[in-house]
């Protein structure tokens, strides 16, 4: 799942994330991506690999997509 595939606004996405993503670190990683940070920048901030960061964003987006009506 990619951000542009969800077809919802950023505020709507954040609202769903607040309700359904319980891991604070993962939620913050998603928010960094929403703000335009690269996976490399996010990985450095959270001491993760860029690949793991990308996986976390994908997991969050998949979870959010299940709760979009």
C-alpha cells in the first residue's frame, strides 16, 4: 500500500492512525513520511534501517486501509 493509493486527506489519515495504530514509534514514523521525510531521514531519526522504516510505513498504511470506508 502506498500513500497515494489511499485517496484520503492527510487529516483523515492522521485521524485513522490515531485510532488504529497503537505503537507510538510506528505512528511517528508514519507522520514523518506524511511530512515528506525520506526513508533514509526517518531511519536516521529512529535508529533503524531505511528498509525497516519502509516496512513500518507499509504496515501502518495497510492497517489504515482496512479502516477506510
